[in-house]
């Protein structure tokens, strides 16, 4: 599946606690830089399949982000 990168500060599905798509934090010079993620993933808070770039009122920061 295709991968995309999202800024850590963006309030998008890829950086949300609820998003269940495959993702990982990318580091640059040992510092968190971006989130690399699948294009689509399931969101249990709104019970829909979403793309990484959406955002909603249920957005909560992912625990692994600084």
C-alpha cells in the first residue's frame, strides 16, 4: 500500500490517537520529524474508514508524538 508523510503538528487522522492504519514516526537527526502512514485506515471514534489527511472533532494527539 502507498505511504504518505505528515507533519507531527498537523491535526490529521494520521496523527490521531484513534487512527488504526499502519504508521510510524520518522526521525531526522535523532529527533521526531514526520509520521509515515498508510493512505487509509479505520477510525473507531467515528466508525468509518478514513484517509490519512482527514481530521474531525474527535482528534486526540497520538501518544507517540512529542
